C-alpha cells in the first residue's frame, strides 16, 4: 500500500530535459552541506523552465505513456492535493554511495512543509482504495524526518524536510536508516571520492554530474569523471572527462570513440564529436541538434500498446 508511493522520488529520466537556469540549485547547496564522505556519485539539474524546452514537451508525454506508475501517481497528486508535482520541483540533486545508499534532494516551490505532509497523507489514503475507511494513515515528525505509517498494514515511509523547502527521499523510502545516513553526513562529502571533482560541477547546466567509483569500459578501468550537458539555441552540448589508469589506456579509448563517430553521423549528420587524451584523462565534447536528439529518442522509445 504505502510501498507504492515510492514513485514520488521522481525518476532521473525526467530531470535530464532541463534548460539553463538563472541561479544555482538550492538542492545542491543542501546536499553538499549534509551528504556523507561515502558518496561516490553526485548529479544536479534544474527543472525551472523545463516545460519551455522542446526536449521536455516532446519526450515527457511519451515517457508518461510508458511509465504507468509515474503517470498515475502524478495524476493522483494533482487530483487529491491540487498540486502539479512536476511544476513544484525547481531543481534536484542526486547522490549515491559506495554502500549502495542513495537519495534525491528536491527543491520545492509553492508548497510549504504543512501542505506537503498533508498531501502525502491524502495520497497514501487514496492509494488504499477500499481499505481507506478501515485503515488509518498517520504521520509523525522526528526532527527533520517524517514517518508516514499505516496502523493496519504496518507499512512505513520516510522523508526529510530541510530548511529552505528541500525534500529528501531515499532510494528506498521505507529505509529510515538509509535516509538518516544521507542527511546527517555533516557535509563530509568534501572528504569523499568525488571531493576533487566537485569544483567541476556546473550548477547552471541542464545536467552536471561527477563520480568517483571505478567502472569497467571495454576491458579498461575508468577511475572517475565528470559530465556536463547544456541545452541552448536548439543545440545540445555535452562535455565529459574520464580518468583512466594510464595515458596508454586514455589514447586507446580516444581511438575507440573515433571509430564510433560513423554511428553518430548516421543518427545525426549535423552532430559532431571531438575526443582527445590529456595524460590519463579522456576529454570528450559532443554537439547534437536538439531536433535530431528528439527524433532519435522518439524512434528508440517503444510505442505503448493499445489496451
């Protein structure tokens, strides 16, 4: 019952379609002030103004066609609480840790703490359907944490409300310990694996992310990196850096990218990709017309079957 409310942690796919904003994200400031040193991945993005972008207007309706739970959830919030959940989120910051803990920090506008708690309670009761009369949903504040619980099913959900109207939801909304870890780190992210890359975050980009967890690509180890995506003037520009184990590995990855250019050319003849090695780092820049990206994404997205 309450478990089905986990869709309230708006999926990352939605947040990647944002345009340039005027101010740094409130969610990023809140996250970096509280995250623990175990964080090895961080991404931030603006939603303010997202509805004006062609990427959003073209792809978000298609995403809702495929994501039934998200579509139903957003509709329920609007019906039960008279709140447009998407419009209420100004910006968002995601964080993941080596211990597989994760959380999303959402900067809310137009919805205060009392209204948010009341809405979560109403939606929980609405989710119960026929059981709503016999099952009581209650909430309790525990410092900055809120516990939303059902007295009959014993289900529980947790979220945090931080100063500045920031909502924090853990990857598993039922895991209180996970949420506590992500909001009680006292800003020790500055001692984490991504600490040296935090300065590379561009808070005004559509998406800006850094990571420090080693990953394998074509048999080679990527020790960490950063990526920034901007949308402006009908063009999507992505710049990325990846730290390899050696300059030899970096050069070999550049060669792989050069070979892959022909595929991008087929997808978008007007797109361009540049890659070069700088010591053990691979530096990549890609420019793709927004219209071409929309077309490619639309063709790749499966069409919803009629019921």
